[in-house]
C-alpha cells in the first residue's frame, strides 16, 4: 500500500470525527430550526445560518489533524510529506462528498419538499444556491476546502512554534486586520469593496478562494516539515 493511501485509511478509521460528527451537529441544528418553524408559523420564508456549522467544523478538523493525528502518524513512521498529501487528499474527498450531499439537500428543500412544508430554507439559501448543480457544488467545495486548509495551517503554526508562536501569530493577524480596517475607512475603500463584492457571483468569489487555499497549503507544508511533536 502506498504511504499516502495508508494515511487516508488511517483517517477513514476515525469515522466519528471526519464523517459522523459534522452531520450530527448539522442535523441537530436543522431539526431544532425545523421544530421552531413548525411551532411558530410565519408568512415569510425562514432562512437560518445553521448551515455554517458544517463549514466551521472543517476548520476544526483541520486543526485537530495536526494536534492529534500528526503525532500518531509520526509514531507509525509516516513521512511528513506523505502525511501532508494523505491529509489533503482525505480533506478533498470529504469536502467533495459533503458538497454533493448539501446540493442534493438544497434541491430537495427548494424544489422537492419546498421548505419542508413550513417555509424553512436551511440548505437552499439565496446567493449560494444560484447557478446549476456543478456551480453550487463547486461553491460549497471551495469554501469548505479553504476553511479546512486555514485550520490545518493554524495547526501547523502551533506545532512549529508552540504557544508563544501561536500568540504572536494571533496578535499579528489581529493587528493586520485592524490596520486594514483603519486604512479602508480612512481612504474610503469600503464602498468600493462592498460594490465589488456585490457585483460578483458566488462562483466568482469561490474561484478567488482556490489560489488562496493553494498558498496556505504551501505555507502549511513548509511549517509541517519542521514541526515538532
């Protein structure tokens, strides 16, 4: 068996963390919203942000891949580059399968059961559900992948530099965002930024995430090569 396949197989044994738990969290959020919508009828459509939970979870599992699985893999003499490739392959497969299922649920909600009979739109959301099947799957896949890679990179920073490095990284990130916000307000960029984003489709914005994910992945790989256990 190729070492990368071995890493993927290792992750597949963690079905609870990679496959079951995100859907348990999402399902719980959905049924709570469905119950509320059934008990409190409204004339207008009900849309919620509960779908975000499964996207956020991908960032969490990205962090956990470094904090929990990485030491275990090294203990099994897995090479770092094989661990990186196997982790990314597993993440891409999970993101793709999840995106396909989310599209199917969106289609059922929007055109099959039409709001589940209570005008609840949990999966079929405005803007994100625009476009054909391939476009909707691509949007979800791109967002989910970028969040996972971000989480994985954060985990790599912690493994490489420890708590002190993570603290410095966090302070630097907050400072950079604060500085950008100040400059945008001072120079009047916000109107142009908002107008630009409003003119873009979800697919166009999703395309922007791809090179960002690749860059973060490259940074994560460089950190992983020198990460300690």
